């Protein structure tokens, strides 16, 4: 195939661009969350009728709008990169048939044959006239990644972050919370779960234990706190 190597290079470049776009989207989402938390905190603490308070809230609103715009731009960039990568993958698939393109591979490119389990039986009538073949791919070829978290994973993430905040700076308790999450989902999936369902509160603003006997009650909320709290005046 005259364009085998060109299409493979295009596919690699498309995948690299897609990965970079995904990283930028994660950063933009984190920036938007921080801006939303800061804006919500200022609305709760400051008087909007006070001149300095109004200016601070207005600045926070502008920063949130800017962060939201960056997140939307990152989402559009990711969508475009995904479409480009999919197009490059389809183009490469047309020339990637090993029966036709094996001769185009470089001599230094290693080739690995994975084990494949086959089960056969005769069927298709009485007497059977067809040979049925069932192929079981090797475990390393099975892509079971699920981007969306299940209810069980969301509950596990809430338990993890609740335990982390209840630890109040106690490293041993924080490690115990992490071990519990890893025990149920594996280290890779646990890292993804904890990142996807992290609290809106900044990580450095959690409570800190003064005495070993201190007890912290942590409540996990799936909905953000209201922007305005009723004030009780005596």
C-alpha cells in the first residue's frame, strides 16, 4: 500500500492531538469548578449591596464566565479532535489488513501473536451441515473501560472522599481510605473514580485535626449548596 505509512503517521498524530485535547478539557473543567466555588463563597460571605462586596462578586462572576467559556472551547476542541482521530482510524483501517499490508511493515517492527481459544461444534440442521466456531480473545485485548461511573462507583467515591475529609489531615487515615477504594476497584479505576467524583471544595481547605481525639462529621452532598443562605437576625 503506497500510503500505509502516511496513514499510520496521521493516525498517531490524531491520537496524540485527541489526548492533548482531553487533558486541556480536564484542566478547563477544574478551573471552572474552582471559579464556581469561589463565586459561590463570595456570595455567601459578602454583602452585594456593599460597594467593595459588589465589586468582588462582579469580578468572581466575570472569572466564572471566562472559565466557562474556556471549558466550552475545550469541549469543541475535543469534539473536533475526536472526529479527526476517528476519520484517521477509518482511513488506516482500509490499509491495515495484515493479509495485504504485512509486506509494508518495517523490518524492525515486532509482531506479536496473542493466544486465541477456539470452540467448535457442528450445527445448522439434522444432520448438522455447518461448522460453528466461537473465538475467545485474550484478556489483554478486551477493552472494558466505562467512562460513566456506576451507582456503586459513585457511592464508593463518596465514601472515599468522606473518609479523606473525616481524616482531617491524618495521613494514615487518608491512606486507609485509599486502600479501601483500591481494594474494591483496582488502582487504575480507583484513580479515575476519585478524580471524576471529586468534591467541589478545594483540596487544601479541608479541616485539620488539632488533637488525636478530635472527631469530624463529614456529609457528602451530590447537589451544590444554594448561593444564598437565609440570615437570622436577633
